[in-house]
């Protein structure tokens, strides 16, 4: 049914999707505006680190099933997986989706399928159908309500967890939302090429909201854990104990507090709900504010404690946005260490086993140095645990004796 698929946007979602389709016998044309990405992929290499991705890409390219280029080419289906970043006003920037619609529109023909995978505000996929229609008045599109539109359009949000993408892309259930008649069914047929999870059919706007709801659910639950931990600090009791005990209730599962919520999804997507329905989405907004306030709270606590030492040395364990990855983007840990450095609170011994050098934002302050965790703890007056990397398990509790310890993740609990 599908022999050629064109995937636009070869990032964290588009490239794994392209590789999954290609290794399952589809001829895939990968499209990216970045020529460096295109060249790397054509050389059989993945431009970023994700377990098992590099081997899938090199295999697909070697078999001649995956080829990258900078403009869409005719295909049976088009998958759009471009960024939908948050703007200053906390609405989504849809310019990349719009640009993809313009370029994909050029090569569409009767019988084609267009899928939007990018996380998007409710209504975007219907809008995409309209944009495509404007580019191609010679074809019919599903938003027009036709029984059998020439081109079918659907939304299939990605749901993979970074670090487990190549597994979850196959095993997760997929929500498949069609814009009109026959669209979801056709999109399901495409995902069934590689997905082993169930494909759950619905309309496009419901699919968009389901994706946003998933990430807002997680954000609200993390905000609750963070709030509980600040309440416990105020009362002088251990939040880890409280959470462990409460979680022994059969219907309670409180998440773990942390230094804030990082990454490119959970800290962003809830705002799309807030902007779609600002009066109704009060809890969603408040959770965002609680989680966004965490780095400042941690900085405040560390600054107060460090002030009790003369020339304090502060060990900061972890910089990435979550455990066991090297991704520093949108990382609350990095935000905290950068603020401590800018405020010249003391000498900062930073341990991050997944990087080889500190980012420029830290080195330019002149007070931060990258060392191993054991050294950082040994030489510090204050120890701040920011990321629960497995690598930090080697730090003995006895090494913490006599030091002021901030364990933002309940790691040593
Ligand atoms: N965090 C906590 N406490 C917790 C759990 C997480 O502070 O108990 C923090 C993490 O340290 C991190 C942030 O939250 O800074 C987000 O990490 P995460 O592991 O919860 O999620 P992401 O951003 O890596 O991936 C999420 C996933 N969504 C859900 O779990 C509902 C993933 O399935 C989505 O595909 C992805 O967002 C996305 O692309 O939307």
C-alpha cells in the first residue's frame, strides 16, 4: 500500500521514524533544511545520540532504503515531524509546520496521505489541511468535508521517551486522529508497517489534546511532588519519607521532586493547553509556574547555606535535564549551576559524567570547574545533587558526613 514515504524533519522523532520505516521495507526520503544533517545521514550516520539509532540509520542507508535531501519528493505518504517551539507569549510557533505544508504541497497527488507528528495546539492538523488546500486548489482535502478527499490528513503524535525511542517507537500504542473520512484508517495502515502497539483511532483535534493531556498530566504530578517537598522543607520533615509512606497506599503513586522540569516537551506542551483555553486551564498553568519556580527555590536555599561558610566550595552533581543522558538543553540543573556561578556564590566543582567539557555559559564565569563526583564531594562544603545519574551511586554516604547536603531528587534517601 505504501512503497515510498517522505519524512520531513530529521530530528529526535523524524529520523527514528524514517529509520523504522526503512528497516521495514519502505523506501524513505528524509528531508531536512539542515545540509549538515542531510550529509551525515547520507553517510550512514546519526547526527545525535540515541541508543540503537546509529545502527538503524547506517543499516537503512547501506540497504539503499533511506536517503536524505533538502526538499520533499513525490511519495505515497508524508510524515511531518518538525519543531513547534514555544514563543515568548507562550503560544506555539507553527511556522515550521506551515513551511513544511508549503514544500510538501508542491509534490502532492491524488491518493496521498499527510501525517503531522509534531506536538501541536488543538486545531493545528485541520489548519494544516487548509494550508495544503491553499497550495493545491486542484486537489480536494478532508477539512472540506468531502466523502473521499484526494489527499488524506491525520495527526499521530509521537509519545516516545528520549533514551528509549527505538524501543518505544515500536512498542507504544499510537493515537491516530483523522481530519475527515478515511484519514485515520489510512494513517493506521502506515504505522502498522513498524508499530507493534495498538493504533487507537479518533479525530485529529482529540488526538492533539490527548498528547497535550499526557504531558500536562506528568507536569502536574511532578509539580505536586515538588510542592510537597517544599512543604516538608518548611515543616522540617523528609519529603522522601512522606512520599514513600504515602505510596504504600494502593491507589497513590506520587512522583519524585526534582530541581525543576526540563526537556523539550513537558515544560512546553502544557502551555498549548493554557493558550487554547486560558480561563479553564488553571491547574495546568499553576503546575507550570510551580515547576518553573523550582530552580530559583534551589538557588535560594544553596545561597543561604553557602553564606555560612568562608570561601565556600560547592559540589554540583549533574547538569543534564534528567538521569543518564547527556542532553543539557532546557536543563534546570544547568540553570541552577549557571545562576550560582553568575552570583559568584563560591567555587563550583561540577560533576557531569556524560560530558567532556563545561558549556561556555559556565566556563566564562571563571568559578566553575568540571571534576569527577568523588573529588567534587571530597573538596566541598556544600553538596547539591541535581541529577540522579546512576554514575553517582558510587558516592558513599560516608563521604557526605559533615557537609551541608541538598538532595533535590531524594537520591540518597
Ligand atoms: N522529572 C521529575 N520528577 C519525576 C519525573 C520526571 O522531576 O518524578 C523531571 C525530569 O528530571 C525531567 C522532566 O521531569 O527534567 C521530564 O522528564 P520525563 O522523563 O518525565 O519526560 P521527557 O520530557 O523525557 O519525555 C516526555 C514523555 N511524556 C510522558 O511521560 C507523559 C514522553 O513519553 C513524551 O514522548 C515526551 O515527553 C514528548 O516528546 O512529548
